[in-house]
C-alpha cells in the first residue's frame, strides 16, 4: 500500500504505515503458520466479521491456467493409476471448472469443497466428509497440503499421514520445529511418489528424520 501527498518538487511515494504493519503481520503469520492474509485483516480491521470477510474474498477467487504448476498434471496422472485421489478445499465451485479445463477433474474420485460440506478447513468435519465419500479409513490416507494450521495438523489429528508441500502459503524459511510436525516434507509433487512408496513399504519414518533434499527427492533413513 502506498501513500502519496500533493504534487510537489521531489515528492515520492512512501509506504503507508497501516499497510506496512499489515504486511508485516502477514509475513509473521505465514512464517509461524498462524493464519492467512484474511485472518490478519480480520484481526486488524474486521473483528467479529471473519465470515463476512471470507465471503467477500471468495467471490474474487480465480484460477488462471498460468497458475498451474508444471509438475501437477504428470505426477497426478501417474498417481491416479495406483491410488484413489481426492481433494479437500475451501475453494468455491469455480475450482471445478478450472480442474476440467486443465484436464485434472477426472483424476479425482472425491472432491470435497467447503460450500458442499458447510465447513471450512481446519474444521475436522470437512476431512471426515471426504473420508466417508472415499470409503477409506484415516490411517490408510495420506494428505498433502501447504499449511500447517489448516492442512497438516487437522489431518494428523484424525490419524492421516500428512505431507507438507513447501510452496504457496508455506513459510519461506520453515523452522526445525515446523519441519518436525509433518510425516514428510517436499518442495515439489515430483517428490510425492517416493514418499508414498516409503509409507507403503516399511515402518513409518520418524517425522524429525524427514527433510527436503531437492525438488524431486526426500531424505529419510532406510
């Protein structure tokens, strides 16, 4: 956010104090997994009006084709040959159009949206609804998400294994403590097949021993 004064010689735009404080709070919230931009704005400017703010923000959510990561289609297409795939999202209905456009919708046997369930992540009900739709137990499920607060923690609380994707809303510099929470950590979907193989083939790897090795690999003891 910028603030400018009346035109005058040598005048320049300077950061708005309110905008700087909000951006600072957003960065801290993202780093410590304590909420999103909407959470920060609601706490600062719209106390008690979080639901209204969510509704207004969701009305402007869009999914341009350019926003699709290049690893998504090939990895999910390969995984769909071996696993039952599903989506749990706080997204609006228009995400289904984006999935159709990008050739991804048919890869998912379960699509659970907040609008359908009447609950948003991290509410456990949206996860439980997806499990019921899939007809599978939580301990046979692996959940992949980029936020600790709304993805990893609620999934694990139900008994799912959780893989933390370090992109999108994930903090830019996760701490050792944060990295110890999920069952595995990846920075690209190309690392997910290896994680799933290790989950299926041996005893669970201690979470503290799993680290990002590269965009395609995850280090863990054998």
